[in-house]
């Protein structure tokens, strides 16, 4: 049950929509050129409570549930994805690990600062040899007296260059019958032996910062073990990723809506041989395919979020939503470039940026291939258990 009623949520959603469209959209080129979100936009984002919108109110957040989260995410997707990336891990995969699995002491120490934006939390799971499937994790945590010592390397870690706190997944023992042997640790960014590499140079998503993070003999106290248990880690990762997949699906719908809007506006005004290109039936057919994808995606995201919140389905539906919506936005963005013609291939045109940005959505928080395995394998296993 959300802490915020639908009546109270409506003005929050309206404010976010207004902020995105009047304050962020006009500055997309600045974000792209500088590869950074301007400080005044970050400040306003924090003042609006967006660094903690999905953190419970008792810890200073807004307390929105996933049904409400996806409505905001569809607005965030309408502009440069760097905006959402700035506070996404605080509300999502990093913050939710603490909300759902942290000890009372850990929540007291970190959650209010995460909700306010004073602390940027970063989710350190992916490694050179372990991406969408955390079972391949090689980063190790070894007990030494009352402390843990962490060694390993993480890759493509969102917000690593600006993080204050890393939520680090590490193997404490080989996988066995009792579980995968993966634990989660809270590691402050200023810990000795923790090194953040140079900012990654990416295909798109300018302003969204990622980097490698290396842990060399990083020592943390026993109180840094999330939930006070070695066996919490894998479950925490899977739960956070499933929730995050619905959020990413909603983000994809927002980006697809923007690509569609840019396409329709261009088709209605650009002329070829004296005729608006939107009057050509083949162009209308491409726009029809875009609109169909956007509407199907929006309905699917809302259904998956409702099933997650009710507890009806927290595994198959999130993967279905992420698979469909992230594949859909790739097609919608491609059609947007096609309708724009040569103009759509030019830098500084929104659909060119969108085309590059949304390519990543099919890769992170579980590739499309991993989602297919979760969906297909899950359905088959459920049927086998019932026989």
C-alpha cells in the first residue's frame, strides 16, 4: 500500500511533468555538450524530493510505490536519460536493498541522507565476468576478525564517479546447497583501497556517469554487512533488479513517447515536393507502428507495476515488461530517424540522441536474452511443478 494517496500523487506527477518539459527539455543540448547535468537542475531535483521519491516517508522520502514510480519514470524518459540516472540508483536498485534488507542501524545511518540527495548511492554488482547473471560473481569478501576485507573489480557502475556510498555485492563462499554465497556490503566511497576509474566514454546517455570500481584490500566493519547476514545478498540483488526492470520499462515508454512526438511534429511540418511528409501513407504507417508500440508498452508497464505491488507476480511480469518495452523503444526510435530522413542522422536533433540513448536499455538490469530465459524458463518450471 502506497503512503501517498492517488489524490496527493496527482500534483506530484504534474509537477514532475512540468519540470521535465519546461526546465530539462530546453537544456538537453547543454547536457549533451557538457556530458553533465547542470548543477541548478540537480539542486532543483533534490528540492523536489526526487532523490528519495521511492524511499519510505519515515526516512525522509516521498514513499511512492512502484505503481506511482512508473508514472514518474515515463516522464523522466521524455528527456535526457542522464536526469533519471542521477537519482535512479538512490530510489531503485541501491536504495531498495537498504529499505528491504538493511538493519535498523544501517537504515538510520544512510536512508535519510540518500532520500535528500546528500548521499549518492551506487549499486556495484556488474563485473568483467558477471553481468546479467550475478551467480558468476568473482569479487570476494573474507572475514578477518570483526571486519570484512573486499577484493575485486566492478564494471559499468552507474554514478561511481559521484558516489558517496557503494552497495557492493561480493562472494563470501563458493555456491553450495544452502545458497549462492553472495553477500552485500555498504562501502563508503572514501574507504582505503577503493579506486574509481576514469569516466566511461559511452555511445550515448551523455551526462550519465559510469566507471570501473576496484577494491584492493578494502576493510569494512561487520556492521557494513547488509541485513547482518551473509545470505541476504543474492536475494537482495534479484528483488532489486526485478523492481528495477519495471522502472526501466517505464523509462523506455517515456523515451518512445518523446520519439513519437518528435516524429509527428516533424511529419506535420516538413515538406517534400510541396506536400507535408505526414500526408504520405507510408509515413503514416510508420507513425501508426510507433503509436501502437507506445500504447501497448504503457499498458504493459502499468499492469506489471500493479502485479508487483500486489505481490501477484514479481518475477515473470517485470521481465516481460522490460523485454517488450526496451525492444519497442528501439524500433520506435529507429522509425523516428527514418521519418526524419537525413535530418534524423544529424547530431543536435533530438531523435538522433534518443536513438543512441535507448540502445542501452536492452542491456542493463538484465539483457533481453536474460529476460527471455527468466520468462520461458519460469513458465516451464511452474508447469512442471504443477504436474
